[in-house]
C-alpha cells in the first residue's frame, strides 16, 4: 500500500498510516495508540484531529473535504486517503449516548436551542444525536412533490414557505459566520430543489427515489442548525448526512431492512474523516446499496437512532418526545393511565404492534442484540424520569399487577370467519386461506383457530376486508358449493384489546381476571388469541365496546381506580341525603378503597342535570337550578349507557315510583346495574319479579335492594346468608315500619293516638299523608319481598293487612282533613291499649312470613312486656328469623329502620358492595 506523508504541527513528527493499526515512523513515544478498554468499550486518542490543526468540516458532497483537509492538499508523497481512513478506529461501547429528537422537539428555534442545551448538559463522553425535520416540514416536503407531479405550479410558493420557515428559525438561532454558512447552503439546496421539482412537474411523475431525495432535506437542515447551535457554545461538533452511512434494502410493503455490515463499514469511514465527540445525525433518511437516496419510512427517525445506537454499541438510546413516558393505556381513553417506569423489549414490542404510542416494533430490533436500553423521555418535562425499555428477568412472583404491564387497542378492524366441517383434518386449508389473503395484500392482525379445526377466524383492517372476502369466496367457490365449507363470514366494526406483560400465561388467574372484568362490564368477546410467548392476551370485541373494555380491564388489574358512573333518580329526601354522603366520602373512597364514584346525572320528575365526566357534588343543587334541562328518563339513561369513558354504570332509584321501577329489566339488559330502596319492583306482579331476578342471576349485571327492607339494616343480606349456607327458614316476624314503631312505642300512658300520630308527622317520621304509613301497605310490601326471597311465590294481594286507618277516614280528600277527624277515634284506640295493658302486654304492628304454611300477614299484635318486640324505643325496627338452626332462640336483627340518613346509608352500602364485586379491594 502506498504511504503519503502529512505534515505535522509538531516538529520532527511524521506519521504513516496503513490499514489496521497506526504505525509511527517516529519514536515510540510519539506513536498513536488505539487501546481496547474492554470487549465493548475502547477509545481513540484524538491526536489525529490535533495533527490536522483545526476544527473538523463537513459538506453535502462526500469526499470533498477530509477532516478539514482539501483533496488538493494531499500529494502522492503524503498519505493515501484509504490509509488515513483506516487510522481512526470507531470507538464502541458505553461511552456513547444516543439521543433522538422528533419534529415537535425541533419545532422552533427556541426548541432547537433547548435541544442543544440538553445535549450540552449530557455528561457522556461521546454523544450521537439523531434529529427529525422541524415540525410539519416532512408533510410540507411531501406536499411539494405531490403538487409538482400534479403539475400544480403552487409548489413554488410552497417551497418558498419551507425556505422562509428555516431562514426565520436560523436567524433567531444563529448569527455571524454560522448564519451566513447555513443560509448559503439553504439557498443552494432550495435552488436545486426548484430545479428537481420543475423536472417532476414537467414529467408529471416522481419516482420514489426522487421523492425521498426531496423529502429528506428537512432532516439535513435541522441537523445543520442544531450543530451550529452547539458549536456556538464552544463545543466541537460534526453533523452527519446519514445517507453517507446508513444502507438499507427496500423489502416492499413500505418497509426497509438495514444492511448492518455495510452501514458499519461506512460509519467507520465517516468517523475516520470526522472524529468528533458530539455528532448530529439526520434521522429518517438513508441510501440503498446503489447509493440512491431513500428513507426509513414513517417513524424512521426512531429507527435511525436505534440502528446507529447498535452500530456504536451505545450505553443508552434516549427518545425525546412530548409525553412523560409510556402509559399503561392510551391516556385519551383512560384518564387514570399511569407512566410505566420500565418495560421489557418484548412488552414494548407487543404494545407498539397493538397500536400503543410507544415505538415502532422495528425500532426495538437493532438495540436488542446488544441489550441497549431505550429511554422514552419528555423534552418539555425534564424532571420526569421517563420509561426505560430494556432486557428484564422473567417475573417469578406471580403477582397479577407485575405480570400485566399495560393494555393497547386497535380499532377499525373486521373479523373474518371461515367455517365448515370439511376443514377438519384437511392439510393445507389454512395455507389456502392465508395465501388468498396474501394475494390481495391484506395485513392479518390476529388469528384464532379452534382445536377442532372446524373454523378459522382472523382480524384484518376494515378497509381491506372487502377484498379479502371476495378473494376467499373465489378461492373456495367449489368447497362452498359442495358444502365442505359452510360460510365465509365477515363481522364488521370490531376492535382488538390486548393485555401485555411478561409471563402472563404462566401466572394463574390472569386470563380469568381479564375476562371477569369484561363480563362484569357487560362486554361480549368475539374471539380470543394468546401466543405461547406468553406476552399478550388478545380479544376481539365490538368497536363500540372498546373504550369501556379498555377501562374495565385497566381498572380491574389495579392499574387505576374502579370507576362507577352513577345516575341518581329522585333527588328528594333520600336522594339528597345520598348525594351528600357521596360528596363527603368521595376523597376517602379514592384514597383508601381505590373507588372513583362519578355522578353523571341527577333527575327528578321535572328537571335533570347531566355531565359527561361527573357532577361537582359540592354544588349540585346550584347546578340543578341553573343548568338543568327538562326531565326525560330515556335520555337520562342513554346519557349513562352511551358514555364510553366509564365501563361500569349504575342507576340508583331513590323514588317510590312504580313507573321508574318498571324500567329495571330493560336497564339490566343494557348492562346497567340497578340499586334501589324502591319496593315497587320486588313487591309488584310476581311474573315481572321472577323475570327480573332470572335476568339478574343469568348475567354479570347486579341488582341490589338491601334498603327496601329495614333501611340500612342488613335484613336481606342476613336472609340470603342463611339460605346460601343451607339453613331452612321457618318464620320471619318483625316490626318493619320505623314510623309505626315510633307511634306504638310512644302510644302509652294517657297520650292519645291522634297526638302521637301528629307528633310523628311533625318529626318527619311519616309520609306527608300519614295514611300511607297507617294503611299497612308499606309493611305488606316488605313482607312480600322477604317471602319471595324465602322462596314463596306470593302476590301482594295474598297478604291480609289490618289497616290502621278507620274506614270512615279513608275517603278524606286531604291529609289535613284526615288529621282533623282522627281525634274522634282516640277513644277506640284508648280501649284497645287499656285491654293490652291489663294483660301486661303492649301493642305492636308487625309483619309475618310463615314459610311453613306458605303465607304472610300484617296485623296489630300484643306482646308481653319482656318480649324483644316490646323493648324497642324510637323508630327502631326488629326482625326475628326462626330457622332450623335458630329454632329455640330466633336470630334477631335490631336497629334504626327509618330516616333518610340510614336509608341513604343502606343504598350507599350497596354501591360499595357493587364496587367490590367489580374489582375494588374489599
């Protein structure tokens, strides 16, 4: 090999270069050394750069200058270019830190300066920075090509806009000689582009390489501006046109494959000419093996950073974006999505494949070979640590939260189902199916096949399904005609939900938990797929259910709160009290129980208040006055059911209205849970009650009504507990009315019956018309509810009731008229009380369920003064359960059974029980 001498700034030092290691013709102490620090780390003494005496220079034209030395400065007696290039070895290893900044980060002159500041603060020994074009510039450049090949002369004006954008940014960012050099290059580039675009306009067509050449200028300009911005701080810096380095082979389908060996050779040659510690490289653009300009396609800048990171075996690749990291779900769909601190390569790969805004799957491939971590960080929030994507050990603890890292979705899909008995055991059927799909160029997102081989289904983009269906009908025309295949079915408007995490399949309960969450959100799964790699579970469902499914799954795995969208019907005494209780406990429930209750609507009989994200309960009364609209129960229910933000919806009926209760069945069928203290549904016609309970038992939609009997007392839950544990109910007897309990507890001594009733009315214990309580109908409804819970099939009309309203007063037109005439019957009540007292007894109004004789009744009874029923005070309720286990001494439940606070508390308890069933910690 020829050797060329190069003058050295140090007297007496002349160097000769040959391929391989540098050799010195001077003393050994003057030799350049290239020393390996480790198998992955080694550095090059920068004596070579010093020997050329000045900063390194670059040009758009490869080979124009070498390390600041013009070609005409080299003489045959000096050094060969090949030998010079071989002398500067490319260091590799952890000393390199690779950064990538996207278009948003490079969007303005100020942001470019901020990027420069981030690079300057990086303490790494060597930095390689990959940049995209300024924000929107890539689209502007594609638009230039489209206009030109459409022979639209406005491409000239559009190019001027591109020029102005970069000139303005450069003037803000740079000054002096740097500005002049950049603007000179910008002018030259724009002139060349005008000529090329003119040629495209004349031809009316642009080849892909012409288009790629034009579009790639955005990266060239942003890289140059950033390099000048770093240089002005006094830090040496070179910029790299990656078309000189990165070599890729087009593979079709808008993809390219990097040629790593050739790219590494070219990078080593490039570095030999420009060995800088800080290099600014263009993202997105590359060359073919024939040196034809091309691009890495969309998201190519991330790919560029990963490829270059692998070529230098960097310690880390940092992708700077405008988000704080990788979220556990799309934050636009799940507001409670959290930033993940780490992801494995495989998890990130799966998430990006399924549509998560992480990285393109191909970006991860280059760095995996050397276990180079990728960190996603927010340029606009430097304090956020971001998400590290790296190699992780398999999770061995079996914890559900650790196994499931995140959820992702893909919308606008169609499911294709090929079905027929003739498929079973026939080799080549699947090959024929997917061969036909391949022929039309469709992308198969997911495949699922039953082990019986009776059917194969797969998901493709909605826009491609028509071609796929047509191709399959052509390919299997004979099989369909002969009946070997029964159908080729297309199910439109589908979405995919994928749960992603390490070792999910080997952790018991993951699949069960996922499908339980979907079922409880009333979401039907169309198809399921899980690979043996164990990194994801994929389900296909209706697109309209996708957001609710995502939120349900996300909250179920404790990645966010269990959110309940609540609709309150009836803001009367009980409804108003419930809203106040929800307001007071909202923060505690979020903090301690991970439950987020959102009241989405409140409706009365005349007006209603609706909100898409949740009503501010501190001001709901004011909002109901100022923002209310006319009440419409159908619209109210649709508002709740059609809200896609929250997967779990519950209607709370705080009325005593029969017409409202008649809608329960329809609401449950829609997947809306129902909670109520309203007795009308469970004590109404038996056939409707049985239909309602059958639906509730057959679905994951819950219907809770604890407060229908005993307000906040656990009457129904106690009865169910006895039955579910195998006990046999013999008799239920109790004082079920807090109002009548208060009246008869205070009807003693010389007090008159009318005085006690008047006192109870004034204290708010009775309904506005006390006859509603004294008629006994309310107690009868509670008796029929308990009878039906015990298995008796009774109608309300089967219950004999002693009304405490005298026959003569039942026709009174108003409550006031009734109260005025009631004292005329005080003497009758005094006699009945006196008779009881003479026998050492008290009067009590009770309801009885006689399960043995399959009957019930409501009556006024007398009890000895030592009987538990005689020991009550105030408005307490008492219920005695006589069962096979509690035959000698009945099981007694006693406590306040009336009042808005305890009734609302019973409803609130049902809401929390529902939240627990839906996944909240209990």
